[in-house]
C-alpha cells in the first residue's frame, strides 16, 4: 500500500504542525517568578517534535464542516496538550521509566521528576481552560460538548484507564481482544475525539459524526499496530525513543500475538476500512484518507 499523494500530505502535516505550535506558543506564555520553571517544562514537553497527528485530525475534520481556523487550532492545541501530558507521565520512573522522547531527553530528565509531574498536571488542566474559553467557540453548548468529549476520552474509560490496563498487562497474559480493548482505550480514544471534535465544532449531523468515529476507530488500531511493528523493526534513531522495550518486558502486543506479517496485514486492512468510512464527505476528506494510508507506513 502506497500513499497516493505523500508529498502533499507531508506538506499539509508540516504546515498544520507549525500552526499548532504557534497556537501553543501563544497559550503557554512564559511568566516571571518561581513558577516560570513549570511553564518552561510545559513548553519543553508540548512545543517541540512530534508528528502532531491528533491536531491534524482535529483541523481536517473541522474543515469538513467549514469551522473557523482559529476555533479548530485552539481545540487542536487542547488535544495536543492532553497527549503531551500523557507522554510526560508515561515516561516517569514509576511508569515506563524512559529517558528519551522525540529524540531528546524526557521531561523528568531535562528538569526533575517533581517538575515533570506538575508540568503534566498543568498541561491537562490547561487543555480544559482552552476548551471552555469563549475564544474557542461562541456557543456555550459546543464548548461544553468539547469538554465532555475530551474528558471522557482522557479519563478512566479512556486513555488513563488504558494505561492502567497496560500496567496490568505487565504481569498477565492478554489475548487479541484484550489487547485491542487496551489499545482502543490507551491510544484510540484520544484519536477518536480528535476526529469527533470537528463534528462537534461544526454541529454536524449524527451520520457524519458516526462516520468520523468509525474512521477514527480504525486508524487508532492501525496506528497502534504500526507502533508495535516499529518497536520490533525500527531503530532508536528513526523512532526517537528506545525500541524493543515491549519484548524485553514480555508484554503481549499485536506483533507478539499475530506475528509481523499478520500484524502488518491487519494494519493495512484497517487503513482501507478507514478510508471507506469517509466516502460520504467526497474529495474534502482526501487528506484524511491519505493519513490513514500513511499511518501504517511511517517509520517514526
């Protein structure tokens, strides 16, 4: 499977990342006083590196419904802050104990463990401050729906619950359905809300939002399978973090349960299914379709 317009997609991803970084830069203003170290840690964790796939999904899904760019970028920044908070906490010694993220020192290595915990806490709460601000959308109901959707995707039934299942998996053997549920919660729910956010902002129809949810479900699993493949086949230089950790820890993954070839086939099947869900949007969804293809081919 080849991405039909890879150059166009990469250009769009890069331009969107620049726009999101500019939005984050304006939101995470430096301050004076002892608390400035906290903001520095927040900026260190949120402003540099990363593919910004979740923000790209927010902006592209919003464009399907003619949402203003400022609104879309503010929501994209909020979602990215939640994602970055999760990475800061995942890297802590009490969790995955990583010292490298996105090709450079993790937050607790660059600063210290206590500051990293606080930076993660502050990024999470800042995200909801942004979503509830009238500058994000002038309709209070839309802002409320965004807050609720992100809270559900990030909480005990979503990303954080998935991380708990991941810790559980260190001492228990999981089968494919259990791994699928774990990854749907840990990774897929934040990807899903990234797609659904555009529909919420645009007050889209139920059928349009369902199509986006189905697309997000498939690319979320495809994304995780691709991550599992990179952990086995990728290099530290490509991925920007240590590889082979899942195997060393004896964790069950899609690759360990299905094998490399079957896992790759499953990821490609999910990618094709994802693009089919977007047919109702026509050519407006071309970049989202290309992203679904890119996700299973990426090397980082």
